[in-house]
C-alpha cells in the first residue's frame, strides 16, 4: 500500500533525495528493504536504511543505569545488525548507493524526521491475514498521518 497525502511539499526535494527505509531485523523489514531498493533503482535514487533503537525502560523511568560502555555495546550490536540486514539487499542491487543510519529514537519519530528530505519512506508490516491484516502498526499509522512524503507499507514476502 502506498499513501500519498494531499499538500505534501515536494518542490524543495533534491532530485537525488533518498528512498528512506525502516529496518528492524524482521522479515517485514526484509520485504521493505527489497521494495526500497527496487524503487531506488527505478528512480536512480540512493537508499537510506534507518534503524532506530532506544532503551524504553530506562528512558521511561529516567534511569541512568546505562553506562557509556553499555550504550556503546548496544550501539555496536545494533549497527552490526543493521549492516548485516542491509548487506544482503545491497549485494543484490550493487548500482544503488546506500547509506545506513543508526539512531537512538523511536522508529516513527526517526522516520518522520527523515521524511522531510525523502522521496519515499518505506516500512514493513507484519502482514497478518483476516481482520488483523487490515490493521497497521503504530509506526505505519504515524507515518501515514505525519510523513512529509509518500509512504509505502510493504507486507512480508510470502514464499
């Protein structure tokens, strides 16, 4: 599903604005990556793969239990997971430039923030069947209502 809301300012976007894709390690984000790389190849655009992370418990309770060393360890692991997932698709589409961004933020906020300078934001969905399949997750819903560019919500590939 692709959603294009009315009155989205496109004039300020550079021709080489990226296709932004949310990556979280799931099969749904594998499908989103595939879609994003295909869209980028067709448009001659780069891909910006975004992985957001945060420690909800520590943030919610305003705890300072995360030491600098533990934050660095978490970030290193998250960066590795992002690189591994993106590498598979990047190898299949070597002509598409790709950048990776790891951010300590919620996924919706991180992607909405990047939508201002993107051609398209792509996210996966769990793709459950029946009535539950009609429901979007909180990240997809936030993007549909708040992104400053078109949004593609991609179900996982069925094999």
